[in-house]
C-alpha cells in the first residue's frame, strides 16, 4: 500500500462537490410562467423573453444588439454569415480550441487557417497572425480560453490595418472584461455558448452580440428563416434557417444572468486562494495574468504540469491519481483541432479546400502547432469551474490533493490503472457514458 489513493491509501475527499448546473426557485418560476403562457417557442420572432434577455445580455457586455440562438457553434456560424464571410474566404482560428469554433467556417464553405496559441495564456498568439495572412484572409476568430483573453489590442490593430472582421469566441468568458469592456464587445461580433457546462446555461443555447446594425440585421434574417429583420434599414435578403431559442431556455438564462456576478466573484476569490496554495510548487505552472483583462471570467481553472520536473511521469498518471483523490479533472479537454478525432475533415467534402489549388488542402496534415500540442497532450490540467463555487474547505481539499500527488509522484512511475488509462484517452475515444462526480 502506498501513500496515494490510487495505490491504496484513503482519498483526500470522499464527499462529492456541489452539482452543476445550479438552479433555484427563480428558474422554476420562469419556466412555470412560460408554460402557462402557452407561448413556448422562438416564433413570433423576436419572442418576448428571448428578446429581453438578448438585449440585457448584450448591454451587460457593452454591445448594442444581441440575439439568443440555439448554440454557441450556431452563434459563430451566424456571426460569420452576418459579417458576409463567403465561400473561399480564409478565417484565422487558434489551433487549441473546441471543434465547434472551426466547424462553422467550413459550413459556410470558407477555409480555416490554424495559428498556434500563446504559451502564457493558451489563447491565439497574436504575434503569429501576420505570418498566416493571405490576400484571401477576411476574418480573425480569437477564442478566450478557460480563464484568459486573447490579446485583443494586437488583434484589433492587425484587423483595422488589414480591414478584417474580428469575431470573438466567448464561450468561456461570460462576464469577463478586456480594458473595462465586456467579452465580445471589443471585436465586431461576439459569440457565447449556454451549453450545460458553461458559466451560464440553459442546457443548450447561445448568443451573438454586436454594435453594428448591419451585422445585426443580417444575423436576424439568417437565424429567422430568411425573414426581414425588425428594423430592415439595409434590406438584405438571404436564405436563412430556424436558429431561434425557445422561451423556456430564455427564462432559464434570465435567472442565470442575474446570478452570474455573484458566482463570478466567488470563483475569483477561491481561484486566487487556490493559486496561492500551490504557488512555488516545483513542476507546476500558471497561466499569465494580463492587467488588461480587467475582469476574469474563469470557465475552468487551468494550470500546467511539467512531466520533466516529475521525472518523466506522464500527465495522465498525475490526472488519474488526482481523480482517485476525489478531484474531478481533465487533460485532453481540448486537442489541436487539426489532430482531433472529432474533426475528420475530408477535403473532398468541402469545395473551398480544393479551389485554385493543385491538390485539395489537407487540414489534418498541413499544420504543426507545438504549443497547442504540448498543452493538449502533455501539460494542461483542467479543473471544472463549479468546484470553485463552494467553501474554502472545498478549495483546500483540491489543493491538498494536488500537493499530495506531487509529493508522492514516484508511486506513479510505471503504474497501470484504469483511471490512468482513461485520462490518456482523447475525449472522442472515451466511453460514451462516464460516471462523474459533477
């Protein structure tokens, strides 16, 4: 018997953390009100609660207009369409992100161009953008990842000099701020997700915000089956789809938005305390804090594990041991999109990948982004955000478990265990149904 739970000792924590999503009587009252109204869907558009929520959400992030839609992925598709991204146009995207950031680019028959991420933030490395630009580049699509923002100052400088559109993927950044302006409010458009794990959730759903009326009108038409927008000043006519959110979802989100500021405050305080507990631990590193990010919105807490500092013990062993101590965690939370099994792109299925090229563009074989690959397969440790909505004792348990594993890392060398094997799998290859503590 060793000193770690994975080798036979008692775990640091046996009690489950608070469940997520959190709901209160506010959500129940909102759902009951919609039920009784018999006005459940997204039509007539914009429906009452969905419209009120979308406008409130946009203002909260410093934008003039907002739309509540069916998912964060759809929000990106709508934003690309609103910005008039056309077949064959190129869109700069970070390599290290969720596949849903990139899929909408292909859906509009445009071409994603992968750029590596900054090792200090895991967000799109603005220093590498200009090398990736071509005459076909039309948009930049930075992702604010986990708990940090992309360098919006440099991104906006490049965009304005080159007349490029900036679409912020803010799926992790609800309520975050850059230089005092809300996430999604610095670029031309901002996109959010309300999927079950996000900082605000209606189970599924998303939002798009902008301060550009023409983009707003195009977005309305595209998501509302091609119908004319409410203001219709620009009189765009385009083929559209039903991407409307329901009134049930909007009612949930109104309650979630009211609760967001207090939850964010608790998360920030607990994460700061956690970082102080782990500060100076050999082999662990932290994402850099940028003073221009004036409000942190942390979808997950992410830190770095260095296999070299722990005698070559792989991250999967560290994660498996940490999970056995009672702490939910992940490593391959994201992969470089071009390497992910969830991105089986066949160039023959997407015409723009072949146009004006001697051979079809192979997105899976073309790119090598070393920072993204190291983050995905060796280094990053992801802790769910709701673990930090609890008490100081909860945070101490997390820190104690991390320090316990670090202090007994030699017990993991060469160890074979189902928990370690599970942590070494990509998310696409893991069992469809997983037993989780959250």
